[in-house]
C-alpha cells in the first residue's frame, strides 16, 4: 500500500507523464458521453475502426499547421472514388494500413498516397485508418475495399505497434474503455475471429452515448469476466506500480533503446501472419505489396546496432505467398539529411518531407514499378 501510495503521488504530480486513471464502473466522467468518432471510431461492424462517412475534420497539429480532412461515403480519408476503374489502361492501387499510410498529420496534397497517384497517374485509393492493426487491414479489405475495382493491394506494416495482440486477455482493460475490436481467438493455426463487443453501438467512440448506456455496457463486460480478470480490472488496471512499469517500457521504445524490428515473440508474429495470410487469400489473385515502415525511434535503435529481425521474416513470408515486399528502413537509414526532419518532432508521424521521401523511394523502386508496368 505504501508503494502504491508513492506511485500514485508520482503520477499525480506528473513526475512521470501518464494518462489519468479511470474508474468507469463507478463513475462516468464529464465529456465521455460527448465523445464523437473523429478522427476515427468504432463504426464499422466488420472492420471495427473507421472514419465517419461523409464527415469532416479540421484542427491545428502540434507544429501549428492547420489540417483539414474529409472522408468519403465509405469512411475513407480520400476523395470519392468510383467502384469501377474508369481508366482500365492504368492499374488501380488500394491501400490499407494505419496512421502512417493514412497521412495522419499532413494535408491531402502532401500525403504518400497522393504523391504516388500524382506521379504515376494511377489511382491510389486510401483506406488506411489511424489506430488500426493487421486484423483490421484484413477486415477492412474484406468488408469495404473489395467492392472497388483494383489490381494491387498495398499494405503498410508498422512494426512499432502492429504486433499488439488484442485478444480476450485484454478484456479487463475494456471495462474502463469499451471498444469494438476484432481479434483472433485460439492458437495458430486454428484461429477463429471474435469481437470484443456485441455491436459497434456499445463502443465509447461510436458516438451519442448516455451515462446509463455506458454504465450498462461496463457492467455487462465486468460480469462476463472470470474471477481473475475481475481482480485485474479492479486492481491491476488501477495500479500505479503497473502503470509506471508500462510507462518505463514505452519509453524504452520511444527513446530508441528497443525496437519492434527486433523485440517481438513467436506468438505476436503468428498473429500478424494470420492476418496477412487471410488478406492475401481474400485478395484472390490480386497483386499484394507489403511495405514495412520505420518510426524515428526504430531508426535510432537500428543505428545503435539493434537487429532487424522482422524484415527478413516478412520478405520470406511474401516470397512464400506470392506477394511483394519492400522495406523502407534501409532507405531512411541512408538519408543524407537530418533524419528527424522526416518526422513531426512533437508527434512522431511523417512530416511533409517524410511523406515525400517515402513516396519518392517507393516510386523509383523496381518492385513497385514492375507491379504498375512502369519502365
């Protein structure tokens, strides 16, 4: 109790930066019921996380740039696209991924996908959604992307957070933040697809909640937990020592002392492998290109001698499954300028320069040009 008191004092005084504790089972804090699904929320019954169709968003990012975003009729942060390819003489590329592929903190003309489309003349339909992971990439493709004519599927894989396993072992955490999350249940290779909630309307980020509705969902989630998970929900999720340990681990990755290019286990890889395998199967003969994307912290760790384990594994996976693989890490590591200029300093996503550098490298990569039949 003394250690927990000290820990809560450290967190309370913000000597270590952390998100505040939430006690959702007993109290719905002001503002929770006003949460709206911007820039993304748990809106799609198949994929889960999505943008609000026909929505708009405007804000100032942490560097002071005014960012305007709009979402088309299927919730993609892209202009409206026709279901059919209106220019069949040019191949059409469909993009799935998370915030890096989405172009999270830059305006539309500067996005990776926009630059590729402008330079090649081939449509690059961007279905990436911030906060998503490989299970979502597969389900987004299955539930939305497939209905659009396309020849190539471009998958952006971000090792920094795409190894997160969101499964029933984390159900105790959803008591405080109900979210509609698809995940693989079971052990490789015998996975089944499950969802964390019965429907999207139960999720906090679906919008238009009421206090009574939130408490009802939270009570339902809590009552379904095992005794051990109830203890976790009541104790572990609100433990200052556990929170401090998590913050210390996160700082190891943020500082470049550790990287997911090196630090992941077999279970995490099998989870990713299952998602990418199902996506390739769902594509049914379409050409699939997987890009691995480094953060600035990843590059720092690799420069300090961390082993790049994931790229060889992804390359071999693609070779065995008839897909194409391109790693961006070697190109970024060989950048002649200041690496930090390719990232937004106060956030970590690509800056305008980063988006342009990544697009230019892919644009001139033989594998990409071969897929688009470019000389």
